[in-house]
C-alpha cells in the first residue's frame, strides 16, 4: 500500500512542483553552468583535510574531476591544473552579515577571489534545516549582488532525513517536497545539490529513485540544474564500522550510480569521499595512492561530462522504469514512442534488494510530440550482470559514443544494445535532412 501511494504521488509532479520564478528583489545572477560538474566531498583542499597540492590536483584532473575544494591560498594550484575551485572561508555564513567588521572582511575576501580565474563557487553550508533558509537566502542574495558570476553552493538533505532534520513535518514525500519547495522559494539557489547514499552495508536504500524523481521535478520547475552526491567510501575506519552506513562500491556499482544520475537529468555528480581521515575505502589513500575506485571512475567521469553536455540544452520529458517498480518511479507506458523488443517483464520489488530492470528517459528541445532529434537514455539497473535489449523508436536511431563524442547510425528504427552491469546508452532519433 505504501509503495502504491508513493508511486501515485510522484506521477503528479506537475501539481507538486508549480513553476518557481525569482522574486522581484532577487539580485540578477549571471552564473550559468557550462561544463557539467564532477566533484567530491571531503578530500584534498577540504577543511581539516590535507592541503591541495600540485600532486593531488594533477591526479584529480587526470581522473576527470573538474571542481575541487580549496581555500583562497590554493586558487593558483587550482588554475594551474585547469580546474575550478569550490572555495571555503570561515565568514561565509549568515551571521557575518550582522557584524559590520566581519562583513567588511567578507567583502574584501569576495573582491579578491572573484577576479581569480580559478574561482567557481562559494561553499556555504551542508544539509541545513528549513529553519535556516531565511538567513541563508539573505546570504545567497548578498553574494549574488557582490559577485553574480560565481555560484553560492549549498548541499541539502536526502529523503531519508527525519522531520527534525528537515525542519518540516509530514510523511516522507510530503515533508521532503515541502522542504524542497521552501528551499527553492526562500533561498533562491542557482544549483540544487543533495546527497543520497543508496548502497549501504545492510542493503540498498528503497528511496533512491524517489529522491532522484523529486529532485528532478523541483529542478525542472525552478529552471536550475541539480547535482547528486553518491557514496565512494564507508563511514568509519573499517568496512562494517557503520552497519547502516554506505558500503564501499565497486566499479560496476559506481557505473550504476553515474548512469542513473544521468538518466534523471543531473548536470553534476559528486563522490563521498575522495580521501578523508576516518573513512574506509575512498578514491585515494591518505598518501595519495589511487584506489581501484579512482581507476573505475576515471572513464566514468568523462562519460558523465560528455553525456550531460549532450543533454544540457534539452528538457527532460520523462523518466520511466521497466521491470521492478521501486517507490516513486513511473512505469514505461505501453503506448509510448519508445519500447523494448521484447518487452521487459514486470518483476516484484522488495525494499533493501537491488533494483533490476531498465530505465528509459526522454529528452527533447520542445515537447514529447516533436520526435526529431529527441534523445533517449537507457540504463541497465542490474549492477551485477550484463544485459542485452533491443530498443524500438519512432524514427531512425543513432547512438552516442561518449569517448569520442560522435554519433553513429544504428541502421533503422530498432537498435540492439548490450550493457555492462549498471551501464547506459544515449541514443537519438535522427533528424530529417533537407533534400
């Protein structure tokens, strides 16, 4: 009954997410996301972590990361390696605005860093309750007025946060939907960001796709991109230190996280953690030695950027699931423009188990009625097994090679696809050419 309620609730996202528009007194913002974001949470350059060295910056640049945590003193390192800086500073908090001396110090800081070519974003706070939104909104507006070219970055809570953490009462969907609404309407962010640790030591989180769907809906309504933070380590010094905490994903599981994030329309992905004391696994060891996760993510990061860039100018028209139906998803319509041949059989879903089946998401420049040039993304949800499937479309299909950035013809309206565990493919309907 609960699953049916959640699925029905998310089907009506247009009613849940009325369009948000900036308030009349909101300062103009010239920051726009260009290159899709690949970043991390906690590692070199992060407060209480090691300084951002040239060696660490080289490793991240070679691995496909493009946004790194840093302090003002490290912006030269950031720029030297063609990276962008997400900058931290003690006075980037709402209380600063109420103290003239501290505000003047913040102003001087902004005036220095906003001119640096390595500067990208200001980090403000992680996972705030809704009770802090009004003050955070004032700080975001202040930064936007003083430096409209750079992002004021805040990361918010996931669906499994409780009512006290969210600052909102209600069941999972109601409370989180209201939390998102208030965040967008009061804070006026230029980018939505949240963390959801789907892969845990006790099983897979049942609300991973619910969270993606709710974030996608608010992102579309607000007209701002979103970023998903996914696990890349366990909490604590040993793999099972936190039984309900995130487990260390392998390469196939990371592929699943990257491609499902893309399928729901995200323009950014972040990994927790890169390297940080008290965490087991991670992307790099404390001495900087890359782990197997680093090598698994090195091609995936570039695939993420290439595919997200292709989808960036388009609108996410729909995301559908074939196979298992976890909470919050919409089933693939039987009369849609795209279908699997043969159809994917329905499978029972039980909370805690890995989701199996396929995701099919559609993107277009206008609406679902205009199929010319429409993109469709297909993802294998089984991160433990390869899968082959045929996709039928409303016109001749082409497939995208993220490594080379090229499209090639599939040979007709039916495409034979083979996926690695957790992998995905981007296709499009070939545009009609003038005679």
